[in-house]
């Protein structure tokens, strides 16, 4: 599929499509761990304590990232109760709010799980793996609006690859990764793919011609 | 999936996929703002040759919750009732820019004709065609069954579940669609009807057939689905000597409902003839999910509209 | 006694059909002069002005006779006229058709049947023998003036309420008795109306799935059973239209074994198509009696092969497009058939080895002419016979395209189907009416 200015298909788990193309690893497991640790502390520092905090991961890979951040935050706050964790993070599916549905095959929606205490008056941190055009986040903001009225919404991403098409910026970034439009950012997480890695995949000659 | 015309055209995967989307839709409907922007700008036309307020409203609600615009064409007081042909009506809708047509007709095959005659190029949803099929009804029945009998598993089929369907099978599109869908998803189905109301060719269907309701219920089914029976047809059509005789033999009475397993649920597509095919007390009892079926109907129809409209039409034509 | 209808102001030139096989047997040439077969054999003496038609590899058959056609005129001219219907007949190799009486007005008086016969004469494409209605207005209440129609200029011998059944047993008995006095025959459309109220298709596995009201086989069989017993009782001839079920074949076989004077016909479409065709809800497959099961198709093929079924008759039933472009239960019933009949008989019976071309002559020409008392039709391809014949090339295979048909009706269920055989020449009273699929305009 050629890369258009539509939202990259972060909602569909990808198989390892690096075979045959030219790819380079930009983040390994250690770097990812350190990045998430830093982001967790940034979130705590910029917020007002974890009681008002809700981390909502955007399916698919935003969800395990949100969970990892929640674990870090809970540990830092000295909380060990698993109940605390389910109140601290959740999932926000944005399929129904996308602006590019009719130019793609049918997307199956994923579950949305909002903590029982809701989002009203709290600080919501949206969590995603890659920030690109910004359209996914715009859709997420619309979805949030239908669920409640947070006091504030922030954005944490593992990778910011540039090429924004909307006035959206991340508050917490694991790594800034300048890319060209023809390149693909391939994120893998152990929860979904068995390994933690971020690769930049340059198109093969044929793909480049199509892009 | 380009049209939603009959369960016979669905694969198990497609059916489960639509049901999974329906679960998702259900979830969104418990938020403070229930409207989704997914189909904004699309126009859905309800083309109803037969009166059916409840189905039409259900489709209207589903379309509106997805931000689509809805236009209602109903038979009375329109050019349809003045004898305009289905073909001319379809050409008119195409010219007016309908993005999808939901059609309900008294003629078996009407939806299929609309989808394939070449008069209109848009997705067609069958809201009931004669005695042939009512696929969204079967989907909402299945959705409801699954929530009660396989709770917590939105991807489950109905394997191992036994459903008894009772009533006028001969004239029932709900029965036909349900037999197809329930067995597609692995359920065991028993049809219960008087002999004259079982089609001659039904012996070829993948279900059991019984003329004795008590015998079928003695097997302890997980669900009993009562079909709507037209009272006038029973006596007027010479099928039964009296309404009382039908109720006695095939009605879901309080006693019969009480003998069901504790977990068993009772369904009915509506509208009900209280006291005829189903006792009022049974319809109002905790094991009745009849009211819930109505809500399920909106979720399922939202899911069907989503799968047909919120998609690349080129994919659909590639499938053709 | 009616004579042929040839336009006698133009005398046809002598015609030599060379190298063909009459009845598919030995190669023999035929010389046609002045409307008759003048000579048959090899190395014939040929007049200098004779037209020569090369018929190498072709079969020569006596002109086909259709005992069951709907020409729709008067009253149904949107669907077909005598002119267009007889053109279609000629293209199909027919030199005579019996035109059914369910027109508007109904052909239940001498006046209407004479009008139809005159229209046929004027068109000149084939002999038109009007069928008279059995009951006034086809209402099934009282007998029409059968004797008047028999004695009219149209000389009606076949009477039928086709489209509807003569279901009142007393009326059927009276009709059977009445026609004995002038050697007429009642052709029954066997369909018990009470058992088939609102019926849309054969009652069976497919109708159960599709939710369409069924037309049970017993509704046909019970009427046939009653009628053959009536015919036996009063000592009368009976003809059964468009037989479609295995049970009906069994009843006819039983009746013939007992010496009952019953004849039966089957349509070309019932020799091939089954109710599975209905699954797409395309009303081109909607017909009365309906398409049945594969077992029924096999039974009627066998019945035709062993003579239980005497003839093939098309039941050619053209309809305007709007009558078919509708929901199934609102669409008209009927299929066209004149221009595809012989191809279908070749496909289902000759190519399957169940009928020889000699048998084809019997079932499509000789026997229908005999039942309909058509004296100039179905005659042997021998010296002295009227020159009503066709030259059929069994070799080509073509995709059926109703747009090419002369019939106004485009409702052929064989559209898009490859069918064998092509009509090279149709000759009516010595005059070619169709050459290589094109009607010969005068």
C-alpha cells in the first residue's frame, strides 16, 4: 500500500515486512525501555500527581505502551494494587472517527476501555507508537469529546516522524525521527510482535516508483 | 461485502466480523454522546413497500447514530402506491444520489433484484423480502443470544447452543434467516410447527423438525424463539380450526416457560400477539429478552451500515 | 378442407435441395416444383431455372408444426403480433403453428378465430391454425360455441383454455363428449386452481429456501389422472399440454397401456431447465407450469424418447420487457421458444442419443400435424407431398442472443447459452420463407 497522507495504519498489526526491503534499526529494547522511563517521569513531573491521570492507548500498539507507562508511574508512586493500574490506563479506539474510512478496506474496530472513574475533570494522556500526520490524534480528540470532558489532554508518543498535516504536537516524545514520506516506520513490541524494536524501512526500487 | 441481502451469502467469518462490530457499536452507545461521525455525508434511503414502523425506525436510528442522513420512502401516499415499478423507483433513487438503500418488500427476491438488475449502483440492505429472508433480524437475534449464552466473548460463535424456533415457518423470513445463521455459527436448531406450516422442502434444512412443542422443550434448549403468527391466516387460511387450538398446541404458555432450564432465554421478533403465540406473563418475565432485541437491532444495523458504507467501494467491486 | 396459404400471385421458382439427408438418413436430393415435392433421389433432372440450395451435411425435415403457440393477437400486440410471431416460427423451422385462444377478446367465437386465420394468411410466414377456447371467455363456466368454430373458415380442431385449467369435471366431460362429433380434441392445461393459488414456482426444496409459494406436482397430476379416466369413459380424444412432472409421465404411460386415446406434449424448456434456475430471482425463468426438478427433467426426456410423450410443443409465450423486469411474484409467466426449439431438442435428445432425426420429424412435425388435423403438414418427404420442409445444419454452435430473434419477446431463458444447430432454409408450400436465419421479405 502506498504511503498517502492518510493516517498510517497503526491499527492493524503488521507482519514483519522488512524482508527484501532496506531497513535500519533505530531503537532496540534498551533504548525503548529508557525512553518509556523518561516519558513516565516527564508525565509525573508535568502533572499534579497520578490521582488525576488517565493514560489512554490508541490501538493497537498504543495500548501496551500505555500499560507500560502506567506500570512505571504506579511503581514510582509506590502503588502496588492491580486495581490502581486498571484505573490508571485504558484503550481508546478511534476507528469510527477516522476521516479516511472510505478510501480503505473495511477496518475492524477494537475495544475501547475507559477506567470506571471516567475521564471528566482528569488529565488524559493519549499514548500512541508513531506520530505522523496527526490525523489519528485529531480523531482521538473527537472520540474523547463524546465520552466526557477531561480537564486537559496530553500526548505521549514513542516516535515522532514529522510531516504533520494538522496543528498537533506531542507533549512527550520517545525519539524524534526525521523521515522521508516514502519511508516506513516499523514498530514492534514484545506484547504484540514478540520483540521491542523500531526500524525505518526504505522502499525497494519498485515500491519507490509507486510511492 | 457489497450488499447485505441474505444470510445464505455470508461466510462464518463475515458474520462474526459484523457481530464484533456490533459489539463495538453497542459500547459507543453507552457514552454521553452516542452519535458517531463515521457516515457523515452519506444518505441512506429506507425503501419500504411494506408497512413496518419498528424496523424502519431501527434502521433510521442506526443510520442517524452514524451521522448519515436518512430519507424515508414508504408505500402509502407515494408514487409507490400509485403503481410505480420497483425499477422506476430504483432509477429515481440513483438519480437522487442515495448512498445505500434499505429495502423491505412483500416480494421474495426484491432485494436481490435491486442489487443485481443494474438499475442502481449502491449497496442494498434487505430489511425483509417476502417470506425469503430478514438477515438483520437473524443477526440481532444471534447478537442477543450470544450476549446471554456466551457472555464476555465477543468473538464467539454459537457452538453447542440449542435453539428452538416455534411458529409459522412456512411464511416466515425470520425463520429462514435464523436457521441459516444459527447453524452457520455452530448452533443446533429445532423447528417446531404444525405440519401444514412446515415447507415441503424443509426436510433438506440443517435442523431438526418437530410437530410437538412439549417434546422439543423437554430437551432443555438454551433459547426459545417464538415467531410472529398471523392469527387471521391460521383460521382463515384453513390451517387451524380455531385460534384456541393453535395456542394450546404451539403457544409458549407460563407452564411451558417454567419448565425451561434456568438459564434459557425467550426471544420474539415482534410485534407480539400476547396470549396467542406467547403468554403475556412470559413476554414480561426476566428470561424474556424481547425488549433487549430491539436495542440489539440498532447496534447490528449500525454495524451493517458501517461494513457496507465506511469502506472502499473498489474493494467491494473487486470482490464481485 | 383447408388449403395452404401461399401467396398464389407469385409462383415460386423450382428449388433443388442438394446433398442433404432427409430424416438424417441417406443423402437424397429433393426437387420442389409448384408447391410440391416433385422428385426425390440422387442425380435428379433439374429445370434450368431452378434455384439450387447446397445442403451438404444438413438434415432435411418436414416443416415443424407447433401445437402450442401464443401469438398474442388480438389484444396483446405489445408482446407479439401474428406477423412477428409467424416470422419467429419460420425462423425456427416451423411451417404451421396452432395459436392459443387466450387473447383479448378470447378466441371463443367463429369471428375471432377467422380473424386470426386471416391475419396468418396475410402475413404468409407459416400456416396459422387458431385454437378455440373451450369455455366462454376462458371463465370455466360454460362451453363456447365449439361447433361454430369447427365449421368456420378457420376449421378449428384443437380447443383449449390454455392459461387456465378446465377444472370443473362436468364441464370437462361435456367438452370431451362434444368434440367427438367433429373429430376435435380438447387440449387441457392441467393445473388444479385451488392447489396452486398464488403459486410462483415448483414446490420443493428450492421454493422452501426462497420463500416463494409452491406449485405442487400433484396439482398437475391429479387433473391429468381425472381427465384420462374421463376420456376413457366417454371414448374421446384428449391432449395434455406442457407435461412437466415425472408423475404425469407415469399417468400417461398407464393410460396408454389401457388404450386410452390420450396424447401429451412437452416444452423444450422442460427438457433442460430445473427450478435451480430460479435462485437468482430472474423472472425470465418464471413459467407455467414451472420448471421442476432434475428428476422430472429426466422423466420427461425418457417419456419423449419412448413415445409416452408424443410431441414437443413450444408454448411460445412472449412478454414485453416491463412484464419481466419486476419482482418475481409480480412478473408475467412465460418463455419464448419458437426460435430455439429445434436446437434444444437436438441438444437434449438427439446429441444425447435418445432420439434420431427420424424421431424428431415425428415429434415436431408428423405427430403434431396428426393431432391438430393439419392435412398439409407433417407429410412424408416423398414425391407428391406439399413442399413444407426445412434444412437444418446440426454442426454450428452459437451463443443464443434474443436480440437477433424475430419475435418481439426477448424473454428467452437461453440467452447467453450455447446452442447447437442452425436453420439453413424453411420452405412453405414450395416458397422459401427463411434463408440462413434471415426471413425472406416479399
